[in-house]
C-alpha cells in the first residue's frame, strides 16, 4: 500500500499556490508523481535539497488526496517523513547515489 503525504503549506509560485508531496519511499514518491502527471525533473531531493519531495499545486494536492489516498499533514510532519525517507534510502543506496 502506497503511503503518500501532502502538507498544508501555501507557497506562491507565479499565479499558483504550491505545497509539498513526499512518501515513505522514493519509489512510492515517483510513482505518485507519475500518476499525477508530474515531470520527473520537478523532483527535488539530495544532494540539491535536504528532503525528497515534489512541489505540487493545490489542484494536484486535492487529486493526491482523492485519487491516491494521500495523508494530509502539517509542514512539520512532512519534513519528519522526508527525513525518515532520507535515512532509509541512505541505508539502501551506495553513498551519494540518489
């Protein structure tokens, strides 16, 4: 079962309002992104950013909740989930290979 998380951030980007999406594993995160029609180059994660995630529009946030059963969490909670993902991936992946 996929575990996807979206936060309650409201960050302006041009005319859009964005929030964050992450998951328990990179595979789940990228699968969710694919299902929502996100481009892989929109992924943000190590080493460029500390926490693996996608910035998503509010409309895609609603789709993630409705279609992927994403859990709504606070920004603080999503950072905690993303940190756990970083730790798990570090154990699975050779050093420096995201």
